[in-house]
C-alpha cells in the first residue's frame, strides 16, 4: 500500500484513544489502522471528520463503519498472513484495505455497483493488488473461491446466512451483526471439526443486509 503522512496525527490519536484505550490488543490490527488513510475513503467535505469516533455517510444511504467497530471485527477474525477472507458489504472500501494488509487475499462483495466502483478506484490508487471485487448479493457468499479462513459481514442480518457457514473453512471465523433491522448483536461464528459455535460479542447498529439470505429488498 502507498503510505501517506497526511492526517497522521489525527490517525495516531484515533488509534490511541478509540482503539488501544478500549482494549484492542492485536498489534497487527493496530498497525494496519495506523497505516490506512481513512480520510481517503470519505467524501472530501468529511475529511476532517474521518478520524472521529463515529460512522460517516458514504452516500446511497450507506455508512463507513466507526473506526472502533472496524478494529474489533478485524481482531475477532484472528487473521494470518496466508489467509483468504470474504467481506460482505464493501461500502467505502476502508475495511477492505485493513483486511488486505493482514491477509493474502480479500474477496469483497457489494450490492451497489456505484459503491463498488468507487471503492475499487480508491484501493487501486493506494496500490492494493490482493483484492477481488464483485457486485452482487453477498448473503449468498462467493462459492467460487470458498472456503474462506475468515468471513466478515458489515451489514446487519436477520440470521446467519447458511451459505456463509457452508463457505467457512475448518477453524474459520465469521463475524456478523445479527438482529432486527435497527439493532443487532455482533456474533462470532466458528467452525471446529465441522461443528458450529456461536458467541455474542456486543450490541451494534449496522445498515441492513439486503438479499436472499438477508432482509427483503
Ligand atoms: N465496511 C463498509 C460498510 C459499508 S455499510 C465500510 O466501512 O465502508 C454496508 C454495506 O453493505 C453497504 O454498502 C450496502 O450496500 C452493503 N450491502 C447490503 N446488503 C448487501 C448484500 N446482500 N451483499 C453485498 N453488500 C450488501
């Protein structure tokens, strides 16, 4: 990734006050959050707010997740450098960049092609080569490249989609908000010897996952 010093002090403050102070310990995640220029992923008029402690609009009724949420979800995946990760809800592409620094390959799906194109353009300009993009319904996963060591869903689902459980590798980790259209609980789903385990992490609020195994469009 192409590095930049722009907004570096704001980035340092964000990482220290919002991420490390709240208990994110994985140094690789902390380093990735320190490197990725978050302001690059929001509209220019919001650049000065990009390092603040809340989500921001990315247009089309969608949001770039709060920095802390990105850090926690990424830490829960426990990514290793050789891993393949599936991301549902590319949105701005910010979470995609964090993932791409921590694993071998990211497969990312976005339902809105305008958002996908804008994220792809930004990630290309930052020099990422290990990201594959698709426009489509991510609630069905991306069977072609399965299984995935990690799956991250950045939109709220009514249930954990079966397609995603099927596409999770043995010892894989799936992070997904599950609940109503307004409030969800972040869930960590793991697969061990073919058995599925589910753990609730904390309450959260995401835009809805729309699709065949999500909410009705
Ligand atoms: N990680 C993104 C979050 C974007 S918000 C970021 O931080 O920028 C969630 C995104 O999920 C939206 O862009 C929305 O269009 C997308 N989405 C909703 N349902 C989807 C589906 N079934 N498949 C793929 N993307 C979906």
